[in-house]
C-alpha cells in the first residue's frame, strides 16, 4: 500500500459543495482543481483560487497554491474559483 494512504476507509472531503471520497493523507492544488472541474483541463487563460477550511489543527483554513499540498481531514471543505481572462 502506498505511504500516502490512510490505511483504512477513505474520508469524505467537500469540493465546491460536492462530497468526494479521498484516501491519501494529502491533496495537491492540482488534484483539488481536477475534482472541482472534472474533464475540463485548464487553459492558459484560466486562473484558479483554492481556499480550504475545517483542516487539521494549526492549518484549519487557508489558501492552497499551485504545486503545493495540504493534509486532508474528514469533512474538510475546499472552494475552488475559476477565472478566465478574455
């Protein structure tokens, strides 16, 4: 079993008000964006903002940026905003 898994049942995280099962201990910015906008690959015109809440102690809320990850906790909430330049 890969090291990044909890080793038991997946936890449920909320991404843009939709529940998603998640097994890994952490989630990356890119994974959150993919859950928020499945099948919609970003273009060069797109900018994403990822905010989270209900995280682990000391990191209960914040902003996740490209290339970074955050520890996952049951019931954690992610809000992903997509802005496209025209």
